[in-house]
C-alpha cells in the first residue's frame, strides 16, 4: 500500500517512550479496565490495536469519534485529538 499523501503534511506520531511496566506501574485494576475500554473504543473507530492501546490515556476518544464520523481518517483524527 503506498504511503498516504497526508504523510508529507502531518508529522509522524511520536513513539511511545515508556515500557508497559512503567506505563501501568501505578494503575489499579479499575484504571486498567478503563484504559482497556477506551482502547477498544479507539480500535472500533478504525485505529490499529497498538495505536489504540498506546493513546487510550492521552486522547478524548469522543473527539476522535466525532472527527471520524465527519470523514476524517482515524490516524489523522488521532493526531488532531492529541
């Protein structure tokens, strides 16, 4: 699949710099459940599972949903919401 024409316009997303252990070290079971649910919502909007898990804490999935509903590609919607 050829790269998206948006790749030249939208800068690449920053890599996740924390390991899973560091990311979830201070989390309770409830926090982890909420994170998993948010990641699932992002994944249902069309993001890869990896992106959904990585950014579930950092974005308002409702904002991503609204952008996708208006025709925005999921990855671009994620970048805008960040």
